[in-house]
């Protein structure tokens, strides 16, 4: 019998599996696909490589959680520093999100002048700096009593940031600025949506400030694509089972039996890197199904439509752009498109002289269920996004050598989930309502973007670190 079975090789699954194995615990990592990473992986289509979804690594710097966990695993990724983290293009204005506050403010005041800009962005900068310096908080949902005790560890955080936790971000910004333009509000909202996965009116200002301030931290480009990062992170593991889907899990008195199409594996503990509101489908026992049923309401059906392109061009492009238009794109939830380019030196991801491009926009997974409209809807949105990317970034149509797109249905087929972006921390879904990394079922745990702490590399790794503490390893 193995000690830990980790199901799913996304950010959380690969990280906790690599950590447990590095600490001497018998661990096996299961992945349905031949490549690791889930919606943060890399794939090949007709000879061209693309990052599936995630295209930037945030939080890898001294004192931050991603580097701390990688160091604990004994893993050093191959990275290229990205500064500015994003280039934002809106109504003909170009705004680089520089890491240096003063450099960013200089450009901001030219494009969006306002006497309170410095005060506002200094506040954003200070909230992020203060938060990442805080330590000692942890979260458990194993029992009501333990949950209440763990919440006391957040008292210093609540005391320090209580003013920003009680008001939604939209109202706070309006009150702070007094008067600002719709264009500037959209500039802020589009950046928040990338990180927090929620609109300004649904999150508190504390969450919005951390989202707006993430570019003041070090961000990195992963050389060779994200799958290479996961392959390198788990390279020392003794048991990584690719192309192995767990079909169902039996819960016994002191262990679990994980079934695949070929065999069965006994494990003392199971760590799921699946969405918390769909994990009940893996079990037959009514007690476990009922545990997960209470989280089904958290499924917001938010997902992504992805455009993948390869271009041959001599133009120098930055790693990341956000393209904001004045009206919402059809069949999407947003008027902002996030576009990432491979690094010119990265001949592992794209041939020399070429760029691999991954572009994403938010959508609702339910809008892609009608088979009679699916193909025409997909083709129309793909064409619209290609036109936007080419027009705004001045890419010539003849420079495109390959393109394709993916919908929520595509992700459901390959990674068993159509909801992407995780479980956003909204005003209605904040501590203590957030699902934890442990459960009320002995030996059953979770990591990933639908449980504590949130989505994105820093959020998921905070959850990995929290689980490490709960497991006492």
C-alpha cells in the first residue's frame, strides 16, 4: 500500500507530489494525459507547440511562496525574467506594467491622468508588500472546532486589512478617486479579472489590490513551456503514471482503492487536484458524495476560450499583452483579451524566427453545450480574435503559419474540467466559506484552484503549503 496517491498533475498536484516524494514519503502521481500540468501544460498540434493556458509564473522570488515551495522540493526552474509583466493596450494607449512603481506611475499619468493616481497605486503596492510579509496563518475544515481555531490565525491579517475587506472593489475605487472615467475603470477591471477571476463588484478591495499589485512582484517566462517545468519538478519522483485516468475511488475503513481501466491501487491517503464541486463523481459512498454536494453551488461555469497561433515574424514582441476594447467580445464574458508570446530565444517552444502565441478570454462553459451552434460559434469567435490580435499588434495575416482554438468542451475532453480559472474569492465566498485542503473524510485531501487559498501560482502554492502543514510533513 502506498502512502499518498495524488490524482491530477496541475500546479497543486505536481507540487505536493514532488514535495512528498522529496521528503521520503511513498507517493504516486496520476495524470490522465501524456503530459503533466493540466490547464497549465504544453501541447503539440500539427508540429507546433503551445502553452495550454497558464503562460506566466508569478511568486518565484525570495520571501514568496512559490520559491519557498520549489526550494523545499529541491527544484530550480529555468526562467526568464519578465519586466514589464504585461503591456496593456486600450484605445490606442500603451501602458507597460513595470515592476518599479515609479516607472509605472510615469506612464500611467500620461495615459490616465488623475491627481490621486500616486496615492492609489502606492496603497496597492503597500497592501501587497505587507501581505506577502505575513506568516503563520493556516486553514482547516476537518471539523468545525478545528476550523474555528485555524481562523484565529487570521486575526492579525483581519486587523491590518479590515478596512479593505468590508467593501467591494468597485465601490472602494469610486469613493477613493471621487470621479474617474469608464475607460480607466475598465483598465482596472480587466487587470483584476486576469488574476482574481471575478469582476470588481463581486470582490473586496483587498483581493483587488493583490490582483492589481501582482505585477510589482517578479514575474517569469518559463523556458521550454510549462510542461517542461512540471516534467523537471517531478523528474526525481519514483512513480509518475501518465496516461492513467482514475475512474473511481473506493473508501475503506483505513485506506482507499483507486481504480483505473487496467488495475487498482491501494493508498492510505488520497490528494485530489480536481475541482471540489465535481470530485464527488469519483466516489460511490453516499457520505462522501454528500460532502462534495454542498460545494456544487460554487461552480460558476466560468471558463476560457483559447486561441493558439504560430507566426513567422522579425518584429520584437514582449511576453504578455492585454488588449482591451470598448465592447464585449461575442460569446465571452469580457472585452479584454490576454495574449502571450514565446521568447525569441526559446527554440524549444517555437522554431527560430517564429512565435508561439497563446491568447485567452473568459467565457461561460454553458454557452458551448449546444451542438447545433458549436462549430459556427467557435469559428466566428476564432476569426474575431485573430482579427483583434492582428489589428492591435500589427501582425500581418501572411505571417500566420498555423492557428487553432479551444473551447470549454475541449478542456472537458482533455483535462476532465470545463470550468477554468478556479474558485474566485468573492464577497460571498471568503473565509470561512472557502473549501479547505483537508476534508471531513479521514485521509482525503485537496489542492488546486477551487480550494484554499485561490487561483494562480501564488494562490495554489499557498494551498500546497497549507496542506503540507496539515499533513505534518
